[in-house]
C-alpha cells in the first residue's frame, strides 16, 4: 500500500474540483482495508471514497482518503431462471450493467450509464426509469471499521428508501461496503422489462422502429436509457457534475393541494405511501434557474436539477449557487429542497 501525501482529488470527483487529501491510499484487498483501519484507528479521520460521483468537496480533506479499488465479479448462486452476481465494491457500476446486458441478464438495464462505483450504489439506493437497486439487491457485504469484521446485510436490513439506506443513517461512517450481490434474470422476456416509465417507450420506438414490442430485450432498453440520459445529463468527463443535486420532494396531500390550486400544470407522481412526489427540476425551472449560471457554477441547460461546474468553479461557489436555488424555490413554493449529493 502506498500512502500519498497532499494528493490531488481532481481525478477522483466528478465535479472536477481541485482539492487535496492530506493523505491518500488506494486499497485493493480486504486485508489492506482492515490494515488501514487498524493503523489509523483513533488519530486520523478516514474518508472512504468510491467513484466520487456523488460528492462535492468544499475544502481540502484533513486525514486519509481511502479509495476502494476492490475488483472482481462472480456468480454465487444459480437457478434455471436467475443467478446471483456478487460484484466487488470498486467495480464501475456501468461496467457491470454492460456486462449483464451483454450476457442477456435482466434487472439493471434501466440503471445504465449511472456514474459511480458498485460500492456506492446501495448507499443512496440508486434509481432511474422506474427501477431502483433495491429491486434486484440480495445482500451487501461490508467491513466494520472498528473491528475489521465482515458483515452481510440482507435487502431488508439495508432499510432502503428513496435515495436512502442504513448506510446513510445507523451505519454511516461505521461500515465500508466491500461487495454487493444482485439477483438477475437469465434470458428475460419482453414482459420482464420495465418500459412504461417516462420516455422509455417513445425512445425505444424511435431507436428501433422495426422491432416489435414483444421482441425487446435488455439490450434495447439499455440503449434507450443511454440515449435519454445522453440527451439530458451532462457527461462528467466534459462538464463537471454529480447528477441530480437535490432529491425530488415528497409532500403530503394537503401541501400538494395547496400547490396544485396555484400551479395546475405542476407535474406530480402519486406514491403508494399516499405522499406526492414533485419533480425538483420543475420547481427549479419555475424559478428561472434552468440554464442560468453565476460565473462557472450553474444549473444545467437540459436538466434543471443538475448543478454543473463550467470549469473554474470552486466547491464553495457551487454550494453558494445551490443555496440561492434552494432559497428561490422556498420563496416561491414554501418547499425545502434536500441535497442528494454529499457536501464535504
Ligand atoms: N422537468 C422539468 N424541467 C427540467 C427537467 C425535468 O420541469 O429541466 C420535469 C418534467 O416534468 C419531467 C420531470 O421533471 O417529467 C422529471 O424529470 P426526469 O425524468 O428528468 O427525472 P428527475 O425526477 O429530474 C430522477 C432521478 C434521476 C433519474 C431520473 C430518471 C432523483 C433525484 N433523480 O430525476 O437520477 O435519472 O429520475 O428516472 O430522483 C441522480 O440521482 O443523480 C439521477 C440523475
């Protein structure tokens, strides 16, 4: 293991911010990870980093940044219809999606092109186009920081919610995810695919006009999702960003009715819980922030929910802009937006 001093995190965060870690280490085995926690236990704070696609650094990191570079995938169980794939935390999420799609394994094709690592995926229960990680997740394996012991959490134990899990709550800074096991469907039929959400069906028809609906495969869905995402979401390699910056607020029926009376054009999603989800992108767009910028910090032109770094913005510039957006949404709608991205 090499411990680097004053190490640039620019290549390790999707906003492309130039901040430095006091110390940096990349670990590629469980033993190395255990050793890091054994040696750094009390004195040095250890910040565990995955793909760096959901973090906004506002300052240099005091202490040790530990990059999880555990690699490998294996099928751990198999039936005639399904298989369970265990993926190490350091694998790139979309590499696994591509691999699954190439094998014609179904379940994660709607989650194509989401940036980040496997290990970060359960923390916020990544989701897109009608599917969330929790729908396919079997278990999460992790190491307890204080003892170095390995633990397996079942899907239920992960307490998943909308962009939420036990890893953001009780196990925050306590457990480091080392691998994730997902149940995928072998040779799914068109009925197993999730194509009803949003623009997917439209995109499928546009991209594959000759293909009848009943012949769609995971490959078609994955391509449709990739195409929609590319048209709306900026590529972090070109324009620094961390996807949706805020969560979509979930409000009570009363709040919804108050807003609806004033804004009948407001798009909403009725949830089974009785709450109503309002797209934060719409709220932001109504305040005039879509495509607006202040210096090099701005809200994306194609998707108002994505905070972007046009080049030279600092973490503090980005936070300041996000606070202005939040204040304007509150002034207009009396709704508090909650950030989805971790601000450090
Ligand atoms: N809308 C606007 N203006 C915009 C963009 C969208 O008014 O600039 C409205 C439209 O009515 C649209 C609705 O907002 O129908 C929803 O927009 P979209 O389908 O783009 O999805 P989102 O709610 O903004 C969520 C996730 C995304 C995920 C998409 C697709 C959150 C916080 N974000 O965004 O996830 O890709 O749905 O399922 O839930 C991420 O978490 O980083 C992320 C990109």
